[in-house]
C-alpha cells in the first residue's frame, strides 16, 4: 500500500486517546459501586484465586470446561495492577474496576474508529453510544467494573476488528491485530469460533474465469486460528449450558428468545408492558424491515457487502447459540415480562445486534435520500432507550447491591482474624478461602483462594484494627463494615 494511502487511513493517536478517556469516564459512571463499596463478585474471585493457586495458563485453559483465556487475562492484569497499588490484594476490586472498564473503552474505540473511512460520523457515534449506554435492566452492578461478563463482549471487539480487516483499505497492521484478537476471542467464548468462520466465508471471492474460490492470506490465517481454537476445546464444551443448566419452560420462550435476546434494545423502556402477542408482531415488523434493507445491499460495493455480511452473520450465530445453549433461561424469563435477569448474558449480544443494524442502514444511506431517512429513523429508534432511561447511569447506587458481609477488605480481615486467633502456630496451608459475593441459597458464600502469607501479613499490619475505607482504604467511608 502506498505511503500516502496508509497515512490517509491511519487514525491519529490523539483521537484514540480522547475516545478512550471519554469512554472510560462514561462507563465508570454507570457503576461506581466497586469504588464506594469495594467487593469481589462471583467468578472474579474464583478465577483470580485459581490464578494465584495454579497460574495463568492452567486457569485460562482448564478453569472451565472450555477456555476462558480473555477473561482470565483481565483478572491477571488486575492482579498485576494490585502489585502497583498501595495495599496489594486489598485493591483487587479497584484493579478490576480499572481493567474491565478499560477493556470496554477499547471496545468502544473499535466501534467508533475501526470503520471511520466507511461509515458516516453520526452512525459511528450512535454505535459508540449504544455500547456505552446499552440498557441492562437492574443488573449493571454485575457487568460494569466486573470481569466475569467480559467474555460475552469479546465478540463485539472481534467482529469490528475483523470488519476493519475486510475493508479494501485495511493495512497489514490492522489485519494482524484483528487476527490476534480473533484468536483470543475464540479461546474465550466458543461462539467466537463461529464468528471467525463467518469472516472466512465473507473473505471468499469467486474467480468466474477459473471457476474456483479465492481466499486471501487473512482467510488462510483465520482458518489456522479456527484450528487452534478448536484444538483447545473439550468434549464438554459442546454441551455446556454456561450457567444456564435450568429446565426449559415453553411459556417463556417468546420472552427469552424474542423479547430479551433480540428486541430488548428497542423495547427496554416498555418491557414490563409487553406480552407474547405484541412481541411477535414487533418481531415480524422489525425483521421484515431489516430483510428488505439487506436485499437492497446487492447494489452496494463488494467491501460493504463483506462488512455487513460479517456483522449480521456474527449477530445471527451469537443469537442462535444463546437461544439454543441457554434455553434454560426460559425458567427465569417465564413470559411474565417482570424481570430481565440475567442481563450480563445479553449485553454483548444486544450491542452487536444494534451495531449490525446501524451499519446495514449506513451502507444504504449513501444511495437515495429516502434511504438516508431510513438510516436516521433507525438511529433514533435504537438510541432513544439508552438516552432516555434514567437507570442507565447508576453512579454509586446501583439497583442490585451486596452488603451482607461487608467489603472485600472486611472478608480478608475476617479470614486473617480467624488465622491469628486459632492459636495453631504457623499456618500449614499456602492458600486460605475468603468469602466473596453473592450469597448462595444455603447461606454460604462464593469463595476466593488467597495466599495465607498475605492474610498473616494483613493481620499484623494493623489495617484490620481501624475502620475500613472505600476503595479498600483509600477514601474514608465512615464506620467499620465488617460483620
């Protein structure tokens, strides 16, 4: 590629940094609870403890029945960050808050900037706001500032970087970054392997003279990536329900498969007023309109068709996998339209679907004026809920909170107190279990394995003798939160 073309397609670093800072700031405001009442939640504690006990690679590839490389990488980065912060492991909630919001901010940069030479600014800003402000019901505290949800967001980053690679203006550097992310995504969330396959199909072109299909070097590399992803899978990976091992309730199928999985970004403001009949009618109207738009794409350029095929195909395989593999969610979304839990399984899917729609209409907005009006209509339709819903930005008072046994520091101090009060001399175990949230049905808590030496040092440091602070000791928060 000539130097002047590379210069024209490059993105100024000042712009990237500005977008990153703005994205991080807005994401942080969505949930400040990890700062004001620092806690470690669910798998964040489990996998961080496994890293401390077994190492990164063992946890990344054997922590579950399928690899969770990307999520464990975020946990590992948080543990590394703890070493730079005063208090060490006490700052794990703060470190996770920083690392996870930084990852989402990187995704936001990819959404806004990766296709900046192909999409109008208004559409890209719309997609950027959709990622940052996507409604998530009452469960934002499970998502923002927590690593356990980020595996469901990797397909968004993967799809947009692959879309940039499919552009006829992509540089070799862009392709290499996209392929590396595709490899990590496939080692994080099995759906990403199917997205890689969709990208290979989009890269294929037909040589009509020689009657054969041609595949560029990026396509062959993606095939190698798919092979590497598949080699890391176990047999149980194919049948895993991923936390949705619940019975199928037919009465909840329409709400789960159509309302929550597909339509939620459009209907979140009126979700509690829906019923199955309304949802089916809305689906017929919305998807009928989108199919008509896709048919219109035959008049667009080959690069535009490749990008739309990738993003729409990625959403389709993601949605289909969610519906098939997590059919047990019909027990939770049972047709009453009263709750949207568990929202963390749907955030990435809803973002990808919204962006796929906006990219599709943007490609058509280059043609007649009527299609530009169509693009504007869809932009307003998908953004009205995020911009109007006052619950999107929850600050330090999220709808879902956990307060039963105090902060993460309180849990660490309780375990340290038990160690020092046992009177058994030097502890014989290298790791000690520490309670984390949430509370289980039997009254117990999730557990995180923490180095015993850290707890012994904590007990003798005097940190547990004074009131606990927000951020684990950085900002004053009043009385002691321990049990």
